C-alpha cells in the first residue's frame, strides 16, 4: 500500500479546513520548530512530496482521520 495524496485534500476539505487553517490545527500537535507551511500541504496534496510520520500524525489529529486512511485501499 502506498501513500494516497488525493486523500490528503479530501480529508482536509471534508474537515472544512483551508490549507492555512490546517497548518494552524497541525501546529497544536507539533513542536514549534516542526510547523508545516501551506506550501507543504499543497505539495502533499499534489503528491510532490510525502509528509513525514510526525506531520501525518498531526494531520490525522487535525482532521480526525486515521493515519491508515492515507495509505489504505
């Protein structure tokens, strides 16, 4: 099972979050020096890059989606 970037945007949109709002929510679950940018979120959504485990965990917390959702069938 590989990472499914289209599920990043789907989870964000279904959660009613803009990329900026998502970054603010993720920041609540990450150390100050690890805060992502809206540009990072855009790259994850396009599949240009894949978020690291701690970013994916924070993304999961911010959207309410299980981490496995981003790799599942």
